[in-house]
C-alpha cells in the first residue's frame, strides 16, 4: 500500500497530493491518504466519483483508502 | 435593493418612525402603515393578514417558526424532522431544541421522500421542516409531496420559503412559512412568519401574548412597508425575470462545463431555482477563487471550508456528497445583464488555471 501523509494540510491540498500519487500508481494499487482536514472525508470520495476511481473506505477517522481501477 | 423598496422606505421614514403600538396620532399613522403593509403582503402570499407576522430577519423568523411550532405541539411529541440541507438557522434551532432527526438528499440535492415518509410517520414527531429550494445549490424540493406525507401523519410542516417567495408561488400544504425580504430585493432586517389557522404555535420567548406570533419590541415600520412594496413588485416581475435569469444560468452551466476542465456543476439542472448556479473546481482553493473573482468585480459566495468561519465545508455539499473545495455559488439578480454573465464566463477559465498552476496542478 502507498501512503501519503497530508495531516495538517487544508483542502484541496490532500486531493492534489492524491491525484499526483494516483497518476504514478498501477491499476489495483491502493493509495492511503492520511488527512485531518474536515473536508477530506467528503472530497476524497467525491474525487473518486469524478475520476472513476474506487473509494475503498475510511478504516479510521483521518484515514482514506483509494484503489486505482482505471 | 429593488428601486421600489428604496422609494417606499424613504417615503415612509417620517410617518413610520413612531411606535405603532402607541395611541397618539403619529403612533396611529404608523399603525395604519403597518396594517396596510401586512394586508398587501398577505395578499401576495395568499394568506390571511392575521396569519402573518414580521420579524427582525429571516433567521429570526425561522427560529420563531421552528421553536414556536415545536412548543405548540409539545403535548403530541418532541421530535423535529428536517432535511439535511436546511438553512443553518433551522439546524441551530434543532440543536438548541435537542430532539431532531435529519433526512438526507441525493447527489442532485433532492430530498429522499421515502426516508421522509418513514421519519414523519414515526411516533413523537412534533414538527417537520423543509426548505422550498436549496439556497446553496438551487435544487427545488418536492414540497407538495412532502406536505402530503406530513398531512397523512398529522404533523405540521414548516416551509422555509426564503428562496421562493417573490420568485414563484410556494406549493400549498404547509402549516408554517418563513421568508426574508432581502431575498426579493427588500430591505435587510425583515423576516416573515406565516402560521396558518388551526396550526398551534406557542412563543418560545418571554412575552405577554404566548399564542400569537409577534416579535419582541417595536416593529421597524418603514422597513416593513418597503418589504411589502418590493414583494409585490418582485412578484409582478417574477415570471419574466425567471425566464431571463434561467437562460443565463443555463448559459453558465453549459459554458463552465465546456471551458473549465475538471469542474462539477452541482444541483438539479432542471428542477432548480431560476437565478442560482453552483459549481466546484477540482484542485482549486475556494477562497483564492472567490478573491480572484472579487478583484474582477464579481461578488460570489462559496461553500468551501476555507471560506467558512467554522473551517468546515458546507453541510449542503456534504449531504449531497459533491466536491466541496473550489466551490463557487453565483446568484443572479434583476440588475445582472447578459454582458455581465459573458464577462464572468470569459475571465473564469484563466483564473482557475492560474490558481491551479500556483498549486502545481
């Protein structure tokens, strides 16, 4: 699993970091974003929907998993 | 401000200054102005003058409507059922009351009617509250269907009509209705509350008349006269303005999608308010975009967390599950021209591009 630590960053920075990392990831990879901005819980799943990627859940507060499917 | 509001305000400053509750001549003149404004407003709304009261703001009217509606039904239940996309005044009143249940919306911001039906039919519900159309994304709510479900459950419905009154008729079936004069081009500081005959309302405030809604203190008669005059003017122009503004909103929706990459225009494209359009730009800081537009002379709002005093994203965008950063809400009014819209659409793409470039995208 690829992990990016965006704690302390305000939106849209965690989503920008996610988009950059996903561009380099292989199909099937899971990118885990650590983000404590209150908008992340909304904007990371919304990014997945807009970009056709899979939101793989939030195992903990401030932890968001995204699977690359295309 | 609507020119009719301005005229009426200036014309009534002198005669409307006195306290309309006093029995001397100037007080009686103010009382006559107030009663005329009340009758004119009630006529536009299609209600009885004695069902209508004026409050110091739309927020004050919502607090009085929600808390008074709950108090009036306290023998039947305690629970307030409301949509997840209500104005924050309803959410604050709900938090203050303590016993409230939220009903969600879909991706377009439209109320989940099945969940609404289940919630309003549950035991112990005192009042339901629904906004007529989202003030943030413009999606018109199924008020008539929601009202019917409330009627079946014997629960009065409060409709927050701030976005609709003065623009379009509000569907019937509600027991309480609120509105805000500023939204139709009237003065700031006038809110309306209508409580239909047969709906029990009890004052949640200290006061001497517990069962008839009226705010504390003397009424601002000139502002109320201006509100009434401009409501009639706005309602008369509403149908023509709706066609004109709705075409401009369509132009914004269509052009933004085409000229700005990675943009999500949110809200229902058809069942929507005529004058309001909201979109979110991926990888864009909403506050930066708002200030960039302001420098170009455009006053827009945003539901992004960075623009909120709470640093939380808009509860409406969250309830819909749409992107909250890079969010811009454009509200058109009677002074907005086709050229203004074209100029906005011309500058927007390069502003978004510049902010993205600064963020390294």
